[in-house]
């Protein structure tokens, strides 16, 4: 479980046999979970100047190769008892979006991303979305796009400062929106879905 608050920008220095070598000042232990550009990966080796994680076939099928190269957002898994900020992020990439337009204002920048229309029901206005692992609030949603307002602090301290029109980003949609969309879709098709009691129980577990 993550919060979408980036702790460091690391660098992928190697990729061999599904193992990524990442240079970082973080000091995880073997078996720890680290979100790499929003992808939850397991630490398999600790190095003097970083660590190695394993990226399985399913991860590589969904995530663009460039998202596992060069400079990457890093966030260690949340520990019990830590202050909770951001929003609930699982580290599961749902889709990939493409930056369509940037409009820079006086004290913020508007980023508009194109996304698969099938994902729009789980991208909720004023809800949360993780972009390359960064927790952000959705301001507006269209048929195949959504708009974010990014403050200067976020731009300056994340890879957003390097994004250009055409940049691809990992997207994790809102956890609860995904559950609700899944339930409603299956009810409409006559398939047995979860009950609201089950939803409440699931919500209370977080």
C-alpha cells in the first residue's frame, strides 16, 4: 500500500533478466515493496548505492519500456502507524495515458492527458488518480481525457518538469471507483457482483 507521495527520484542503471538495478539513497530490505513510477515491485537485492527489483512479464506487458528506464519516481510501501497523506495507491497500473497539452499559468500548470475511453468511468472529477505514482486530484474529465492542475512544488520535485506533449505515463485510477464500476457493470450484465455490505466491509478495512 502506498500514498502517492514521491520520496525520491532514482535512476534505473540496468535491466537484465527481468531484474532492474536502481541507484537510490533509499535503504530497503529484501522483500520490501517499492513503487517505481507507480508500479509496485519487490526488492530482491540490496546494493551499496541502491537496490534491485523484479519486473514480471505482466508488468512489462502493461507498462511502456521507457517507464522502467532512466530517472524514476520512488516510494517505499507505507508502514503501519505512519501519517497518511495523498490517497490509497496499490501500485497497480490500470492503463497508460499520453500527455496531450500543457498550459502554464501564474501559479500552476494545467496538464491534459488522453486516455482509453474505457477507463473514464473510474477517473472521477475531484477524485484521485496516480500519475507515474504521484497522487493527484482530477479537475475535469472528458470522453477520452482528463485534466490536472499541478502546483509548482509538484512540478519542481517530480518528473513532471520533464514531461512534454506525447509523454506516456502510468495511470492508477481511484481504488473505490474501480470497485463500484466493476460491481455496476456486472450487475447490468446479469453477473453476480459484490453486495453493498461487502463493499462497506472492504472500505472499513483500509
